[in-house]
C-alpha cells in the first residue's frame, strides 16, 4: 500500500497512476473495473497533492530561515 506508517511514497503513487492509465486504456477493461480505478485515482491524486503541498511549505520555511 502507498500509505505506510503515515509516510506517503510519491514515486509509488505515480507508478500506480501510470499502471491505472494503461489498464483504463486497455479495451478489455470492464466498466466495473474502470469505476474502481477512478476511485483509486482520486485517492492517489489527493495524496500526491498533499505531498507536494507539504514539500513546497517545507521549502518555503527553509528559504525564509
């Protein structure tokens, strides 16, 4: 899983998003599966945004020291 001990792994999340994109583009993927992928994509994108927001805030703090 991407979230282990409250530590988000951005690289793994991005890799999973790439994998989801490939599966959704596959004509053999059913609508039921696509629905699951949409939900998971939302979770991953939210995690990535939070990770990047936190990183940006840390950089700003370091710049202002």
